């Protein structure tokens, strides 16, 4: 969970009411005015629904969209200038990378999109039979809009909070096991989910009270282009079968070497390692 300067609760209340179209008291039974966490784009408040269910509300901070668009415009212009004076940068598609970052960052501003991501990721965990070891929040659709995202609450400790982990871990090595689980789930999502979490760090991973790893904050996600996805799966298959030339071809397709490389020789070099 990140911590930056938070917005006062009166402003948060106005944003929620404007985005959801009703008074705060009509939407929630209770909202904690003190944020659980505050990041550059949004802050999160604990709340209780009229049904008694405990949730969290992610609220976009005012003025973020304008600042972000301006910063990204300068980044885009700067990238094009760099490629003009350093043509070798075109080989790594710096302008394309910047465009992808721009799309991802602007997409992060629409919490309806993040709500969709949560639904997809929960389905991935369930269908991959990973839901016994990992989880994520689910959106409350009727209390979600462009600037407000209401989600089920996960109770747990951030993996970056070493002291809290020592106090709450039920067994020795629980934190290390949680990190291993997170890596396994994330790597599986790269090839088996529609997207992968693109902002995985200790603040966005929880060791939940039920022992599972909780993935939170799905504002930024990544997607592999079909060519790269096929190369990643091909690399895994060739590793299992011991086909080193196929490994070489997959690595070339992923951009690990020039496309003109001799893949047969490359494969023999891999086998010799």
C-alpha cells in the first residue's frame, strides 16, 4: 500500500457523490474519513455497505487527469526527439513503448476498466485452480464509476511490512512462501490470463488472514502481443522437450537476438551452456 499526500475527506465526499449521483449517506452505511492508503492517482478508504459488508473505496484525486496528460505529452515529444538524434533507439521501439505507457496510464484513470480487470483476474484464479492460494478483490458494480471504485475488502498484511509480517505470520516461513506463491501466480497469468498485473510490488501484495496471497491495485496491467505470447509458450514447450533450436527461435521472436541470427547455431550454443 502506497503512502503519498492525501486529499481531505470533504473533497473525497464530493467526488464520490458527483460520480455516483447520490448523497454519501445513501450509498454507504459508513465511510472512514482517514484513508487506508494514498498514492499519486487515488486514495483508498475503508467503508461499510448498507448490507453490513466491509469494503474499500478507491477515489481518484482531483486534477490528476490534466497533469498526467500534460506529462505524457512531454514524454511522447521527448521520445520522438531522442529517436531523431539517436536513430539506434528505434531498434528498441522507444516511441512504441512510450505509446503503450501512455495508453496504460490514461486507462488507469477509468476505474470501470479496473473493475473489469478484477472480474477477469478472479475468473483466471478460479479456472486455473489457483484460488486456494491467491485471491483479489471484486468490484461492487452499483457503487463503481469512472472516478470511484468500490471493492470487497481483503484483510491482511502488505508483503513489504516486515514487522507486521513477523507479528502475524502463523508459521515460520509464511512470508517467504507467500512471495513464492505470488511469483507462481503472476508467471502463470502472463501466459494464461488475458493480462498480467503490471505493478506487482510488496505494497500491492497482501498476506491475507486466511493464508492466501491477495493481489490488489489492477489499474495498470500488461498484455503480451500475440507474437511474443506464442514465443513465450513455445519457449516453455521447447524447454520441456529439450529442443534447443526451437528455444533459439522463440528467443529470437521475443527480441532476445537479431532476427537474422543463425537459429541452428544459436540452438547449439544454448545446448552447450
